[in-house]
C-alpha cells in the first residue's frame, strides 16, 4: 500500500501535515508506538502510528521531544507517520516543523471513527488495502 492511499480518496483522506514528496512510499506493515525514541523497534518501510504520549514527558523542550521522535522515524527509513490524540487541540507546531525538516511524510487522523466502526476495523482495512466508501 502507498502512503498516498491514506491521504487521498477513496481512502480515509487524512490531512497531510508535511512530506508530500513521500506520498508514493510503499508500506506493508504498521508499527504503533508512543516511545519517546522508538529507534530499536523500527525496521524501515513501515507506517508508524503514534498517539503522541511521548509529548507528555516533561524532560526537555517540546521541540526536542518532537525532534527525537521524528528523527528516529526518519533515520529508521519509515514510509510515513500518522499522529493524533483524543483531543481537538492543534498538533504542536514543533512536530510539524520536525517532520518538514526531516522530510517525514506525516498525516493526522484528527477525526473520531464512528462507534459503529471500531478502530481495529479501520486499521485492518488499512493493512489489507481495502477501504469502504465511507472510510474514516
């Protein structure tokens, strides 16, 4: 599957935050992580999903935490990054800036899937490359 399929119809049309040049990168696996530095768990070529829990770590600045996380994703050769949390708060500008500096393709699922469609269903369809016409 290509990252482009996540940000364009008929996929879920996730808003692209940075890294349009990487939209044609392929990925076959998805890694979910909220580690501040996920380096040792990244194999390369995967889509990384993060709920941004690592931003809550009060050590260092927000910019430094973003740089560490995005740097690990970029150095790890990951195809893309999808980030989001359960709030409607804007994503930190430091996160978007770090993605832009590192050339990381970053999108955000800033919508809540309907309760009738569990998140597992959406992620299963994502991995299988199958999207319903009303994909979240």
